[in-house]
C-alpha cells in the first residue's frame, strides 16, 4: 500500500463542522428521541421530515436568484431576463456601498470610490428609482424580496417597494414577499463604516414586524439570514444556534406585547435563510434539524400551537464563498451539489451562486446556469417524487441529532453571554466567526481542505477562460446616479421633503412606529442618504468591536 493510501486509512474523518464520522452507521447511532422524530410524517410535527406532506410532489421549491447591478434600468432588464429564463420569484440586490451605509452617491466616501459603484448591486437614490426597477413586473402576482438586507436600510427599501405598489393601486394586503433586515451581514460579516447600534436595529425591525402584522398577512417582515453568518465563518451548528438565538431575541422583545400568545408574531419571523455548502449530507441534515429546533423552541418555551407558525419556512442560498476563481467552470458542479443538498433538506426556495461569482457579479450566462441547475434537478432527477428521501438513514439521523445537540449548546452559550444582541455588541459572535474563517483559510493553504483546481488537481493551463460579467458598472453608473440625484432634488417639493424628514426624526426619538413616517418621506422624494442621516442623528453610530 502506498503512503497516500496509508494516510487515508489513518485519517480521522470529520464533517465540515467537525463532527467525527464513523465508517458506517447502524441503529445504535440514532438516539430514541431522534428515532421518534424520524418516524413522523412530512408535514407533521416536529417537521423534521419536511414542512408539507407531499413536499415537491405538490409544489416545487421556488427558484429565487439574488441579483443586482448598475442602474435601476439595468436591474429591471435583469429581472425580466431571469423571469423569462424560469425564475419563479424576484430578489433585488442593492449596491452595498450606498445601501448598507444609507449614503447618497454624492457622499464623500462614495465619491472617493465611485469606480466601484454598482458593482455589488443596483444603485438607488429614491423612490423613483424603485419604480424603474419594478416597471412592468407584476407585483400583485409574484413573490418578491425587494432588498434592504440590513436593519438600517430595510425601512427605506421596503417603503420604496410598498409605495411603488401603492402608486399602482395594489393594496398592501395583496403583496407577497419577504423582507430581510438581517443582523448577520453587517454586524458580523461586513460591518460598514457607519451603522446604527444593534438595539436601534432591533427597534426598527420590530416596527417593521408590527406594521406587517396589522396590514400585510402575506408578507414575511424579516428573515434571519444564517447564510451571512455561515459565509462569515460560522459552521453548521453555530449557524443554527445563532439563528435561533436571534429568533429568541425577537420573541423576548415582544413578550410584554403579545400577552402570552406568540402565534402570530412567531409566524412573522418564521422565514429564515440558510447556506448550503459542499458537505452534502451535513447541509441536508442541517435544514431538517432547523425545522425540528424551531418547532421545539416555539412549543416548549413559548407555548405556540398555530401550525402555520410552527412550520419553519426555509430559503437557501448556496455558498458564494465556495466558488473558486481558479477553473471557474468547476463551480457549476459545486452549485449543483449545494443545490442538491438544499433540495434533499427540504428547502422551500433556493438561489444558486453564479459560477463566476469569485471574479465578479454574476453574468447573465452564470445566472442562466444557476436556474438551469435547479430546473434540471426538478425536471430530470425524480428528486421531487419522494418527501425527505434521506429520512431514516442512520447516518443522516445521527448527523441531525448531533447538529441539534451542538446547536442547542451554542444557543445556550449565547444566552449566557446576555443574548444575541449582547454577543453582537461585545464582538463575541464576530470573534467566533472570524476564528472559523481563519481556520478554513489555513486548511486550504496547508491542504487539509482540498479544493479541486485550487490546491489539488490543478490544470497546467486554463482550457476555457471565463471573463466574468462584461457589463461592468463603475464610474459611469455613479455619474448617472449623480444626475438622477440632482434631478430629484431639483424637481421635488423641497419643503415637503424636509417636513417629512423632520417628522421621521421626531418619531425615531419616541416609541412611535417609524414605518409610516419613512413611507411619507420616500413618497415626498426624500433620498436614501437623507433617511440615513436621520437614523444616524437619532440613534447614533455603532462602534464595531473589532479585535486584531
């Protein structure tokens, strides 16, 4: 036997999150509690085996690609392209530089980096741009995630989308969609230069939830994005534990409002976003475990009985961080494996990262391939014939119970540290994610984590070069946004915009729900940066607890 095979024989096999793996699994590896849950039917408590009885026999998962670049007109064309290709829901990605910061394009920091504007999402200056993005899109009949990925930008983005629908005469209660307003992205993954404190972000999210509970029965107000935590370094069980610690923070925050009846509120926050990566079985097990953990948390701790609230709704985005820039066409295979994990785990909607994502925003061709991956899985594999096809596997059930055990321990650890907001504010959770990133990078560098075409099996020359997205934005996009900003300021009723911004700031300084005030401000053509200035003035700026 050669040395390589001897090393393989002596190697300790572990899952991506560090769960030690046996060479074969047998009945004794599955605990009684897990065996009982695995004996339930899909669509029945504790929903380990699926959210609905027939799963994909009754309805395929929604094809839901994250997309955004350039001008609002560019975004509108991209949405139309994706819908024509077979996408069944719309997700809008906004420019990270302007949207996450709530900056106008004439802000000095944006001007200094104007060549990067529009490369990470579409650039908006106000409500008029949102009307352009959604021009011709049937808002009354399609499921939309309009952007607003982080708490400080969500009120602006949602107000723009809802106002666009209102101007078309579409009642809010007819709209179907999801907000995000996620803590993991900018408080853990990519903290921007100026961001409101976590406690203020929670207040804005609760205002959004209250607004939707009263008016929008088909809308999911916020979505806890474990994806952003996982792509920032949290492993599978840390992702689960942190997501449900975030949910607990929401539930505890409204304990004095719901008078012991958490059913409606729990349904409002019961749509989450997870990541699948390259550990096929662990990631499928993670989604199954998430549904059980959600059910158990709501029933055991909060007494929830409404089945709609107990049935966790899961959206998956495949790991963009797993897309390599070397031999990028290999990423089509990676996207397929990660999409398969999501489908085997029972996701309700799915976006597959573009094969060129390591080099640029996804091109039209990369987006098309991501849609085709999902369509091939749905149409050609028979994967939709059986609900929870992995259920009952000794291996899958062992992984599921082990992920749950570790996730609950991590969730408990967060609670002992003071809760989800406390571990963000202190930097505790950011530190855990950073450790995970460093460890993964080291494993790639030393060969402990093998990536074909990157650190093993490298081709001597690239046979099919991939250039990435050719319609690059940048300074031209910034210049056009500057023109739209100047036109908006010139044409709007300036005094009305100022008055509405003052009303918004006054509401921020009280306990009044701010969402109606944000709606009034964007409808008076207040800009994204002006709303950001109000939030920063009223709530202050968070000091990022970075540790080096």
